[in-house]
């Protein structure tokens, strides 16, 4: 009886495109408070056997303000369950939750600009935070085009493309994630919820899907602030260091305005020459590894943990910053680590060859809704 009474609290909504395609959306309730959990359960009923794994998009929109929060989740075998904890910074009010299906799954399509006609396959390494690296290969056609396998991962992942047998990757690649391409939403379903104690639910509100919402530009009064001009490496560190990598007392090496890193033979050579106590040793397989006073050193590339031998594939000219955390100096590990950051955004070199990409995946199935 307890199980049946619980089910009666759920809110069911479904829409139908045709007699065979139906999106069923189920929430645990309609009225929420901050720090409550929105339990989402969706079933995409379709007779099209070609679409068993798709993407579910969820947009939460304040019906009284021009503010939206977007999430996307994997529909595995046409089903998805997710929990969304409401943050304390979300304003009270009336919200519309919009659900729609995209007949696509994360997959990279690319083109090798400096394509060698002898190349038949290209290899890639997928780096996930705090997880082992995944290796894959993709066939390359006569025009230099390739397509990776479909994938599903939370947050983001770093993709590094390379050719087997080459010490450094000198590929110049263009990449497109199919999930981020323009598309027509399918089975748009809306459920209205309240947060806190708003006056009423605006059931007359109509949602129009648009990938880009215009940001209003407000002109502020001119304010003169006298401060010390920051170096580029300081701005880069503030912009791209996050979480535990943004604390502690690391030693920072500048690869943006200082050419010492780019002029080094490789990353191993630079690190050994600048950090006392660091040594390079070959393991039983002949793979070079770094040790700090005879203890293994953790290596991170763009805040993704990697094995030591992977950094041998990096060109030193692609390095923007190296942060060295000594043992017990803060950072992501107690025993110390080395965090390597590649150039990106405004810090990329002109006409730089690109083979390293940060790709956005799905939202966490157990996640938070924050502004």
C-alpha cells in the first residue's frame, strides 16, 4: 500500500507525435522548495528501431523572467531517470519544465586538414576526470573525414587525436559534435511547477524553443578603477583553474609569455630541469614515468588525470601553463601532482594545429540546479 500511495503523488504528462511515438514524463510532485529534489522519469515510446539511444533535453524556465537553465541526459533504450537538487540560489516563482527528444547521441565527426593519403585510421584518447583513459580508432576516408564511435559520459571529456607510431601529434583537425548541431526538437512536453510560494502558475505561458537566447546588453556608468595590470598567465590561471586545482600553494610555470617550455625538447625534460627531486624512470615495459623523491607523481592534463607516457604526445608549444603542487601543499592530491594546461581561447597561437578538444557530454544523473 505504501508503494501505491507514493505513486499517486507523481505528475504524469505525455505527448504524442503520431500513433506510435509517445513521450511519457513523470515527476515526483509539482510544488517544491529550495534543496528539494526533482525526480524525473521519462520513457520515449517509438517503433523506430533505428533510435534506441537518443538525447533528452530538459529546460527549466522562469515564466516571469527571461532566464533558462538547460540540461541534457542520455535516453538509454529509450528510458531516462534523473534527480535534480534545487540550489539555494534559485529564485522562488513559477517555472515551466520543457522536455523534448533529440534523435542524436554524442558522436564526433572530423576532418584532417593536413591529411596524408596514406592514413587509413586515426587514433584518439578520451580522458575522463578521475577515470581510466579510453582508446579508440576511427576509419579515415579519402577526403580526410572520419567519425568516432558514439559515446556517453558525464560533464566533459578531453579528446586527443594522434597517429600510431608518431612521438608527437602534429595533426590539424576540425571537429563537430553531432549533439551540438542544429536540430528540430521532437515531442515537446511541458510541465508547470512552483518553487516556494508564488502567487499563481502562469498556465497561459507558451514556450518557443531557441538554441540561442539574446543577452540584453546594459550600459553601465563609467567607473575608473586603479589596479595592478595582471599578467596573461595570471588571467589564464583564474579562468581555467577550477576546484582543488585553484587552491594550495603551487609553483606556476608560464608557457604563454615565457618561451622556456616551448623551447624544451619535451615535457619530461622541462619538468626535470625545473623541479628539484623529480626523476624520470622507465618501468618494466620501457615506458617513462615521473617520480618525486622515489614516489610516483600524479599527472593531470587540463585537470584530467593521465598516465605519464601520454604527455610525450604533447608539443611543448601547445602548453600554456604548468602548475606543480609539492606534497602537502594543497591541490588535488596529498602526495603532490603536476597539472599541465594546454592553450585555449584567446591564448591559442595563430594558425595553431588543433588535435586536442574538450567535449561537453551529458549532465550528471544526480545533479544540481544552480544559477
